[in-house]
């Protein structure tokens, strides 16, 4: 599933996350380097997660692990910059190369 506002909102709004849902979220966090929880105005989208309840990054690892079982288990929101809902790799990710 391509990361769009509709796709993301469709997954995070579920009462219960399947293994495939969690993997999709992990892949998204990895693809856009969001596991470090740093937010930049240059990013094409932002995940504003309150109190770290959606995912964790185990000590010594770089890959996120989804710890929420469903939408009621975490607080936060998804913000997409601009008017498009389709995301491309962030400028921040490209500038780190």
C-alpha cells in the first residue's frame, strides 16, 4: 500500500492492528527515517505521537517496533505538508546521504 493520507489514516484508525498493519507502519517509519522522532518543517509529513505509545526502538537497534495494539492505545496525529496526500522521500533523508 502506497503511503497516502487515506492509507495511513485507514490503518491508524483501526481498533486492532494486524501484523501486516504493524509491518506497514514499521516500513513507513523506516522509509522516512521517523523512528528517531525528530520533526522537521521540511519533512513532507509528520507523525506527532504523544508520549511514545505507538512505537519504540529497542536499545541498540535502529528499526522501530509497533507497540500499540490499536488506535485506542496511543495518542497522536498525522500531518501531511502541502496539498498532496502522496508522499515522496523526505528532503531530510536525501540530505543525510
